[in-house]
C-alpha cells in the first residue's frame, strides 16, 4: 500500500453552528452536507453537537483534499460520511460519485483522525492505494 494523498482541514465550530441554526437555510445546509446517520449521531451528542458537526465538516474537506479533488463535480458533501460505531474510532464511508472517483484514483483506504475543542475542529485524512 502506498499513500496517494493527505488532507487536513480546520474549522471554527461557531461557523458551522451559525450555518446550521439559520432559520431559512439551516435545514437545507444540513441536508446538503450531512448524511442521516451523521445528523443522528451529532444530535445525540446534546450540547456539544456543533463540535461533532464541525469535526465531520472538516473531515469531508480533508477527504476531498486527500483524494486530490477539492470540492467539485467529482464529489458530493453528503456522499462522504463519517461513521462512528460505539467503541470504535470514526471511519470514512464513500457513496455514489465520491466512491466512484476514489475507485478511479485507486484509493482503497482512508485513514481519519478527528479532534475538536469548544471552538475549533480539525480533521486529518490519509488516502492509500
């Protein structure tokens, strides 16, 4: 296995909270960026849910960077999913055209590391072939 890309992203929790809390566009932002599973997980977190949303947003950006694409027609926000099973570290699952793009790039594994404070979330991703 060889590393074919790395990505890192840092975001302010307050920016994500603001985007999700806007009366007219918050629900649309949530649906466009996050999967149903991510929303369920983040909402279950109670008060620090916006830290979890921000970490997942950063992870999606980091995945795009690691895949060498950035945000464009080859990937979609809600096709990059951060999955967290109880007792396990979070992982990345790709769906749809995002998964197709990774296959074309011969990316077979994505390693994910997440961290956050009350105000900042960061994600680092390593893509392997």
